[in-house]
C-alpha cells in the first residue's frame, strides 16, 4: 500500500523550508510569502505528522492569511485544510480495517498513526458512499460474529 507521507512530500519541495520552533499559538503555520512551514517543536510525532499534512494542504490550496480580514474565511480555510489532510493521511481502506476492531478515537489514532483530531475530522467528513462502505463492512462483521 502506498501510504501518504507529508515528510516525503515536503522533502521533494526544494523551495519550501520547514522550521521547528516554539510557536506562540497554534501547532503550525504556512507563511506563503517566505515559502516557510513553521511547526511547533513541542508536539509529539503524530501531531507533527498531521500538522505538517495540514499546513501542506494550505500551501497546495494557495491559502493566504485571512484571519484579520474575515473570521469566516479563516475558519473555512482551516476546515478545508484539515479535511484534505485527514483524507490523505487516512485512506478509506485503512479506516475501515481499523474500525473493525475499535471505534475508540484514541485507539484509532494510534493504529492509523495520526492524532485524535485527524481521526475525528476524517469521521465527520465521510461521504455518503464512504458511510455505506463502512456500514456494510461493520454489519458483515456483526452478522458473522
């Protein structure tokens, strides 16, 4: 299985610098004018992985800082980046397999090598088709038990 690696992605971006620092707020920032990804170095490895994926999504989307312009636009950017990162980090097949043995967010996060927020976002943004696939697999497991 070809698993998404935000570290591999950023390593291929020769014009993007990753800087680890103690950030005053948030876990990561994308600074488009400087092509810099700032990550709070106090995070655990899984948080770092998920935050990097999130900030890379801001970069791919061409997001600029709009927090001072519009709170609504800022929140929409954050949701879009979080949703896209969660989808990349947690493919449906892996999610289904994990859900077959646990539905606890902490256990799912550990199994899927992500943080709990990313698991939550992935579950909250499932498409109707993904819901159907998951329901079908979970029902099949219950019937065979």
